[in-house]
């Protein structure tokens, strides 16, 4: 039996039915939880900040990738 780290509600999760990295919702408080371990099952709450950081990193990487080809063309012209 796994307990929600936010509200301490019991969650019936079988280690054969979940995968590491899977995102679940607590049935009591609706907080999003990430499965960090499957034997035994362990979950941690996801915070809004973590989701925002991941999105910002992805956007930043896309911007860098978009800038690099332009920089190369400018260098060749000089």
C-alpha cells in the first residue's frame, strides 16, 4: 500500500501495474505524483515549478538550435 505524500491517503498501487516515471493523480487530493521506484512502489509529488522548469529548458534548447544555423551563415559571409 502506498500513501500520498501530500494528504496521506492510501493508494492501491501494484508494482506490476506502474512504471518508473509514470505520472499518477491522488484520488483524494488530486495532486500529481511521479512514480520514482517500483519495488516497492514509491511516489513523489510533482510541483508546478518542476513542470515550468522542464518547459523552459525545452524552449531554451529550441531557441539555441534555431540560432546556431543563422550564426554559421553570418560567419561564412564575413
